[in-house]
C-alpha cells in the first residue's frame, strides 16, 4: 500500500528549507484497498467502459483520508495501453466517492483523445 502525505503549505524560515520534520500518527478504520479497487472497477465497467481498470489505490493523508485510484486503459490483446493521469477519489472512512473525481463523460473524452493520439502516431 502506498501512502501519500499531502504537503502543508507554509513559508519556510531562513535555513529551514533543507529538511522537513514529519510525524504521523493515524488511528482510523478505513475501507480496504481491495474493496476500494473493486468498487472503482465496478463503477468504471458500468459507467465509463469495460476497457478501463482501477490501478493500485494510494492512501492520501491530509485533512481527510482519501483513496486515490488511478485509471488504466486496457486492450484485451495488448494489456495496459495507458496509465491515465485521471484518478477516482474515494473517502477512506466511508467508502463514498469524493467530489472532484472525474465524471464518466470526462473519462470517455480522455480515452477518445488517447485513441486519437495512438492512431496519429501509427
């Protein structure tokens, strides 16, 4: 499991910019990465297309605990065609989709653009 720490924005003091002190203690019950990936795969298949798969979820620690699940565009004959910069966001404590996740229409448009770029490169 990958954990991504959201960076707190603050102005460093003189001589303070070379190192950052990190202290993390989290005590939370979160939805498992396996369940989150399964949920995103189901949503992608029903809403965005059967050639899209959820990648490995990353737990982001910030003001909220969020699972970030990257989207993979696949082909039955060639495997993964593209690792998209798009990702589905899931609240890690409730398992609900988070506002800010791409819509199925945005994902479909992104895939169409990728397909056009692959055709023009061939």
